[in-house]
């Protein structure tokens, strides 16, 4: 299939490359000349504008920084310029309201669209092992699923328009809460004189077990290799976790939901980010304890 890929940053570059590996013809666009050069090296055809990239394609995939940019790109350069028979897939993590707004605009113009944010980070984007949570109609999801499957290990239909974003926001709020709790537990164990590897061995098979401990341990040298073993470089940046937690707080306000643990996680990551740690992996918050 002919696929336009818009947004070739840390996540999008690897995702576009995996579509090429799956045998698709990828027309790529990004504002960064370096990102375009990397995409060209991975086998993508590169273009100087979104409108050029989406001309004549079967699919449009986007991975963009925020809702305002998604709204602008789709409103100005995708809707009305890509063929109306193309399926539109936005993999950005944005607010639910904007996802639904863009989806409604696409539907009004005759397109099918899914919002399908991802879980897994840069390594999974490069390896093609992302998890996609998709929102949209049954028919739109059926068309999007094989494209997403070429970039991931799991593709799950979360519900109607905006449901993908809702699932991502709730998931990452829980992740932020778990990571803070895991860091607290390790620091308390240390102060109580426990060997941290022994504590990991016990808790990872006990009731305190969670992904932030067993798959993404914030303590160097304990458990599997994680960003903690690389001085908290790479992985999922604190600034991105904070972005997702802010989206969760906005969604909670809009829905009238009470999320005290999520709100506290947002406060902790906000302070950590403001202290100049936005580029560190989110597990580095253990440094504050």
C-alpha cells in the first residue's frame, strides 16, 4: 500500500521504517531535514510538504507532538488533500476532545479515521513491538488494523472516536502512579537495610508486583536492563510523562472525575521537570527520594 507518514521524530522515524520493512511504499514528511534524511536512508520517499506526501496515498499515518498541531495539520493539509478513500490514522498522544474534533471533521469530509496512540517507547517503535489502542468505527478499525500491526505487537480496538486517547491517558496516569510508588518502596527498603536485589526478588513475585518494578526497575543493577542502567538516558522522557499526566488531569476535569493519586503524580513530575530533568527517563524521579 502507499502510505503517507507525517512526523518522523523519535517515535515516528522507527514506525515509518517498519512500514517500509513490511513492504509498503512510504511517503514521508517532517519539518526536520535530519529526520527526513534518516527516513530516506530507511527507504522512505521524502517530500517537502504534507500535501505532497498525502497525494494519491491509501493511508495517512501521523505521529505529532500535540493536539494543536494535529488539528492544524489535518485541517489544513490532510483533509481535502489526501484521497477521500484513504484511511487516516493519528498515532499522536493528544487530548480526547481534539481527537474527537478532528475525527468528526474527517467524517464530515467523507474519510474514515482512527485515533491510535501507542505504548512502548522509542525502543519498541524501532523494534516494531508497540501496543496500539485505537478509537474509531468498526469499519475504520478493520482498515487500520493491518497497518498498525506492521508497527506493533498488539492492536486493540478501544471503542469509538477518542477512545484510543482515553485509554492511553488512563494507562499512562496509572504508570506514573506506579513508578512513584515503586521508587518509594525501593528507597524505604534501602533505608531499612534490605538488599535491593533481594527486595526485587521478593516483591516481583508478591502482591507489590507491577510493570514499573519487573520490566522497568528504577534502580541501577537490579532486575532487567533499563534506562536506570544508562544513567537514566533514553526510554520515556520525564517531559513526555508530564505531558500525559497533564492530559489526564484535563480529561478528569472535563469528565468530572476525582483522581487524587494521578494529581499527586503530576505534581511530582512537574517539580522534577522544572528542576531541569525533563530529558531524563521518567524512572529517574527516584533521585528525588
